[in-house]
C-alpha cells in the first residue's frame, strides 16, 4: 500500500534557493529549484515551495546550492502571467547523508528515519 495517495517523488541537485519571504497569511516561505540533467545535456528545473515545518527542516539540515535534495509531495498548478505554472509541495523530505569515498567523493545514501 502506498504511503501517500496521488504523490510525486523527485530528487536532484539544488540549483538555487530563493530568499525567505512572507505569504499572504504571514507565514515564511521560500522556493528551492532543483535541476535534473538528461543524457543529452539538457537541464530541467523544478520549483519546490517550502513553508512551515518543511522550511524549518530544510534550514536545520543545512541544505545549500549543489546539495542533493529529494522530496515526496504533490504537484500544484497556478496561473502566472496568463500561463499555467506548477510547483511541488512536499509531504516529506527524504533524508540523505553525504559520504566521501575514494571511488566517488560525493555519494549519497538514504538514512532511515
């Protein structure tokens, strides 16, 4: 049985982190953009909206540009400048621990929580 119904899972390296702003309800939020590179060298960018406990977890875990970031969440669409745009909103941030080895100086392994 699935943990989350109607969910999307995505991971990639952090390309950018926006400044923290306040939404219309007065809550802090930011956007994290992750990049996924294809075999042809073309990059795709995905925007992740973080607020509340996910923003706090992101800050406490010390994520920075270039770090691998993996979430399970939902895809949300909205109108922006007469176009349909989308953002990802997390249900969960999947924790990864960096480890350095001689074979690969920046490998990732999943951490049980």
